[in-house]
């Protein structure tokens, strides 16, 4: 698929194919034995585990070391504290996905002042400029992912109905893009469909948010959740309420894939490729440490996944065989 979204400064995307190391660069990187720290919003999600696997594989391939992996637990204060420690440490570069946008901008800005390199995942904190405060942003095409989710949910929604939007109540560029384009796609292609939204500020409030949507005055004929973890929480709430409402989301995590394979409420996913994104971010980190100039926005296309192609998509995205429970679920 082509990339439909733009970067945080309106940039057109460059391809991750631009990040290939030459033989000379590979030899130089191996000789330098760089050290890299990784700062994530969480390390507990399937997305994060795949991202780390991709980063680790490339970093190790070129004799570099991951010297720290920080789980911020979705807390901006934890990220600020981590950056204070890491900028004073010995890591040559930091790969980070920012939390809280403006709240963590100064912490990220200090990386350049500490003569280290900063490569960002998905988001760029407000006020930071590429080439000055950070090297580049490596991202999924979140605009395209939101289009996939809207289009595939639309197929399950009858005319003149309403769909719920379970969205993230934190200023987060990637999820903002998904929400914006979901609305835009419906407004253009399904103007008969009304949207009802609830924003959750943290994962432990998703259940309450889903209950508000389901218990509201407008019956829902569909539901969009902005990523897979809140989608699964919403599916459980729907099951408890005895409601059969089709759901689409972003990210092909294990729980979502299995639910889809067995014909559950998850009907389709706009799937990121976090393993490949991690590889691209790691390559960008090594290349900038070697002095190569890089594009400021590098994006990977999403993949439309339904029950028909969930096993094949899983193998492509995870770079691993589909697990037995997923295979057996699709045979049901």
C-alpha cells in the first residue's frame, strides 16, 4: 500500500528501504560497538515486544548493544526521569516513543544537548525540530491505518446507524491521526453514519469508557477502538452486555487475531508492522551515529486484515509461524 499520511511537520514519507547499510557502513558500525537505549510507553504489549525484537536483531547484527530498555508505564513523569538518567549516561543514542507531547518535550530536547542522537517512534514532541532536536521519526502510516479501520467497519454497518469511537484522551500524534481519518472517511463515504465518541485517559479506564458508549442513548451498530488492547477490553464489555457489535481496530496482537479467527466481534484490523518498524528505527540509529543524513519522516504502510487472511498476515507481521490456537481458531 502507498503511504497516505504525512509526518508531524507535514513531511512526505521516505521509504525504510533508504535505511540499508552499505558494506563499508556495516563494517564501521561493527568496529564502533555503539550503545543504544530504548524508551517505550510500555513493554507489555504485543506491539512493544515486536518492536523490541526488531530493534534488538539489527542492533546485535552490527555489534552494537542495547544498554537499557525503559518501560514508562504510560506515565510522562517516568519518561522525564528516564531521560534525565540516560542523557547523563553512556548510551550513544536513544530510541523513544514520546508520551504526553509537550510535557516531555524538554526531556527529549536535552538529548541533542548531551551530544547523543535521538530517533523517535511514531511521534515528535511539540516544539522539537528534525535535524536540530532529533534525527527522524520512524512510524507506521497511522492515517492509512485509520482509513482501513473505517472502510472495513463500514461494510458491517447498515444505513443510518451510529458507530462508537473508543479513542485515547492523551495528545498522541499516532492515535490522533487514526481518529481524524476515521471520521473523515465516514464523512466522505458514509455520511449517513453518526459517530459517538468516548476518550479514555488510561487503559484502566477503558472499561468505563466502553460502558458509557454502550449504555448511551444511541444504539451502536459498530465500534472502532484506537488500538488492540482497548479493543479487547471493549469486546469483553460487549460480551457481558450480550451485544453483538462489530469492532475494528489497529494492531494485530495475539488476542485480536484469535478473536477474529474464530469469528468473534473483531471483524477487521488495520495492522502495523512493528517488527519491521523496529528494524528500521535501529538502522536509522546506526546510520546517524555513522554520520549519514536521513529523511525526517520514514513510514511503513499498514495491512488490512480480516478473518480470511489473518493467519497469513500474522506470519508476515510477526515474522513467526502462527500459533496453534490461532490456527485452530480459524478452522472452527
